[in-house]
C-alpha cells in the first residue's frame, strides 16, 4: 500500500506531463535532461552540449558553471521526488546510481533513460566515450578536437615523466571520510593510481580494492612521502595543522616535510578530456611541491 501511495504521489508531481511515457532517448527530442554522472557532465560541458541539462548530481561540480544548476542529491542516494521536480524528459546516468528502489520506480514510470556503453578506464576507452557522447549530442567535430588535445597532452606528460629520478610514495584520503580511527584511502587499483603513476609517483596503499577503509596504524606504517586529501575532506578539517593532529599522520614523512595537499576529487576518480593536463599538474606537485590550483 505504501509503495502504491508513493507512485500515486509521483504521478501527481508529473502534473499530467506526457513525456514520461516516451521510449525515445534521442538527444534531439529531449528538452529537459537530468544527468547523474560527474564524468559524463564534464564531457558534455567540454563538448558545449549542456544547453538542455536542467539538473545534475551532487558530485558534479566541474566546470564551475555546472554548480548553478539544481542538483538531485548524491548519486547513490537519490530520491524520485528530487529528480521529478525538475520535470525531465530524459535521465542520463552511468549505472553508478541508487538506491535500487528509486531507479525501479523511475523505470516503472517509463521515463526514458540513457547510459553510454564505452569503458573509460583507459585513455583509449575515454576517447571512445567522448566520441560516443559527442555523436549522441551531434558534436562529432568537437569530440574529435577534444581527443586530439587529450592525445597531445598525454604524450607530453609521459615524455615529461622520463626526467624524474624520484618516485614519491603517495597516500590519497578520499572525501576526508575519517572516523572511528580509520581513513578511506585510494589504492593502486584506483583510477587515481593511474594519475599518480603517470605523474612519476606510486601509491602508498597496495590493496586489491580501489578504495579501502584502513586504520590509522596501517596508514602510518605505509609512511607516505606525500598525503593528498580530496577537497571536501580538506575543507572540513580546515588546515594542514588540523590534518597533522589526526592519528597516525604526524609520524609520516609527508607530515614531517609538510607535504600535505588539498586536491580535487573530480580530477582523480575518472579519466576525462583534461586528464593529460591533470597529469602534468600532478607532476609539478609530486616533484616540485607546486599545489594543485
């Protein structure tokens, strides 16, 4: 009964709009698109195809102009009401969405949904994804240009990496999720590890999972030369001094040498059109102590 009442309430929220019965997911017929993917959104904005995007998820904050749009919440904690309040006629997402009950309700309401198929865990896969999204939004020429820029920047970055003789050990605390004496750390299996490796560094945490909650003791024993904390967590803690007060941090080489830096989460958790430039920035950080802007 409760579920029926929710669906009735959602139907009322639609206000009689007939768009939600459409099965067409063609971008040219979609005037109000909600896109739930920070990677997709960055590519869409870089393509200049954002005109019909009316809402994004909470983690989509690049480029800065995207933050002017309403957000529908964290991509793994969505609500039907939040999405439908924007009256979308298309929802784009990358399958990293939830909860399942919400996505099931949306599916039952026949709202057109689009996901892109290309695997973007490599530079080649990322370029394929850019081309796929570019074709979908009729921005093929721009997609070609973005991929050429990415190729050239990655070529320069990899050539630059040959000059470095040091290989600093890097620990990345994701989102500053610190509690109960544990850190949520990115590992050698994460996308961030690719950025760090291309930049001439190596990951301090070598787990087989992409991210791991680990104790302060384990963190300290990994003894990173550089500690990176993603923006939300760094801002929450407020300063390098506060970070150094955390259990296990002060004993590391990074703390002793004041090599603790704020970084942008969206630069590290996916590959995209800016990855080559991001790698070059991290080369400056890892080998020249130049903070990420």
